DNA sequence: ACCTGAACACCGTTCAAGT
DNA sequence: ACCTGAACACCGTTCAAGT
């Protein structure tokens, strides 16, 4: 849902983009995703442009700078997070805590499978997250509802609050990215879920 | 303890350094600490040199590259972590789990107070941690003993293992560094401690 | 409207010359 | 033995010229 494609320079410039420009934009994002996921830590804008089959200038026409490009990956990921949260709110059969846990796990599985976005999450500062501001806002609304239900069901610790959800996700995400021997994000999540349980 | 000051290029070159070189080295580390802790995300090697009152070449004489300089900050921090773990092993009055919790809290307090080291922890890849290899090894030995005791006391979940200690520290450390509104590393730690409890 | 890529700027790193 | 800083290399970003 909500596959917004606004130019990142201005918040609300919703002119529809020429067909070739649209295609280029898509290719640039795809190229960035592939290259950022690679083993080499620092990917150059020239490489992204080359792999996308465009000139560097075109990359900068679509994304004001490198952080904006990473920001787009983050934005798309939050879109997917929100999808997972909505799913959890819909499937109410299992119980409020289970639904919350499932949403967290689904989000982190998607992060674990996507090294490029993880790179954007980690290496980028606040500038990167600014590009996903509205998606993050919706994320908080959905998270709020999810924990409200779990609290009502008496299954979640009283002092657990909505902002703890992105916080623990950030923590687990960091450990996925560092990934020392013996580290296992699944156990990390399980541990935190134990701590969340009322 | 163990204020090792080996040149970072070779693992075990223990020649004692001329007095002025030693002083310069100290100043460079101090300058890096001050600048990395500043608001601007990317500090230049020239700035570090200037603040330390030396030429850039001198910085590179002491540290093979920028990551080695960050690595030294990480190394010193692990020295301090180890000190905290030893302390926890010595103060056995309170109980094994309490000792473990105190060690974790002490480590994270020191991280929370030191933006420069946090920067080094986060922005650096494995290359940075390689500089603290032996300190990290000792850290694991101490952590092992700490959790062994907590397991014996029956106060720690059976499936909690030694490598989970740096893992959760890494996770909390990441959330300290990002620090969105509503995030609180103290509650993050408390949450995890709840999950650790047998 | 959009694209190109040579040119520029910035910053990590080196090395010839100094003490 | 150690220091200096100008020179070099690399890569993010811009912009004049194209379609």
C-alpha cells in the first residue's frame, strides 16, 4: 500500500513524473539496494549510477544526496513494517500479546533478510530517518493500538510503552548488523519478549 | 589496569616510545575523544591533528588509519568494561544476578556518558573491533564466570549464554546513540533484565 | 522535463624533507 | 626516532551543455 513517490527535496511535490524518469528512479533504488547489500561497506554514487544505467547527475536529480537515497530504503521498510502491524491488528485470533510478538518478529525477519536497509538504518544519522517521518508517525499509531490491546488483555508489563517498540527493534537490528559469533537475533528477541510479558 | 600502549600497526611491538612521542600519542587520543563527542558527525583527521597540536603525519605515525584511532577508544572502553566485571565478581555480597545486573548497568552508564566511544562503536565496522581483540577476549572470560555463578544460583534463565552479554549491550548501546523521543536506555536495560531472570 | 559526465571540493593518506 | 605539511587519491556533489 501507499507507494508514494514524491521527490525527496520537497515534502509535497506530487507531479507524476515522466515515464522514463519514473523508470530511472526505480532502477536507481534497485541498484542502491543491490550494492548496499554487498560485502564492501562503502558504495559510491558513481557505482549506483552505473549499475542503474544512468549518469550520476540523474541520481542527484532524484535524490538530493546520498542520505536521501538511503532514506528512501528506510521509508520503504517502514511501509512494510506498517503492513506487518496492520496484519497483526487484523489477525486477532491468537491473543493480543501473541499478535504483538508476531508483528515484531515479522518486522525483524524482513530486516534480517535485507542487508541494504540495515546499512541505511545503521550508518545513517537522523537525516536518513527524516525521509521516513510520516511513515514513522503511522508506525507509532499502529504500535500504540497494538500495545493498548495487550495492556487491556493484561498480558503486557504495565510500564511497557509504545516508544519501546521501535527502541527494542533498533537494538535487535543493531545486533543483526554487527553479528559476532554466538549472537542470534532470534534469541535476542525471545529474551526481550520474556521481559515484556506481564 | 593494563594500560597497554602498543603501536597499533603490529600486534606486539612493545618498545617504550620516546617521551615526546608518548605525550603526542596521548594528546591525539584526547583530541579525538573531544572531537568525536562533538555535535558534528564527521571529524577530519586534520582537525584531530590540529587540536592535538601536531601534524597529520604524526597522527598516522601512531595510528595506521582513522579506524585504528577509533579502535583505540574502543579498546580503552573494553578495559573499563573488564574493570567493572572484575568489580562485580569481587563484590559478591548481593547475589549472583544482582552482581551481573550491576556490571551491565555500570558498563552502559560509562557508554552513555561517552559519546565519542559510542561513535566509534557504531560507525566502525569489524576493523575497529579488531584493535580490541585481546580485551574482548578477556571480557568474554569474565562474562562467562559471571553468568556461571548466576546459573548456579538458579537466578538466570537456563538458555542465557555468555555471548548474550555483549549482544544485549550492543543493542542498548545502539538505542543510546540513536536516542529518539521517549527512548530510555535505563528502561531498555530493565526490560532485558526482566527477560534474563530465571 | 529530464539526462549526461567532466569538473570541483572535500578529506583520508602518503612521503620527501626536516629535527 | 620522530615530526611536518604539501601533494595525492578518492569520492560526494554540481552545473553547463545536451536531448
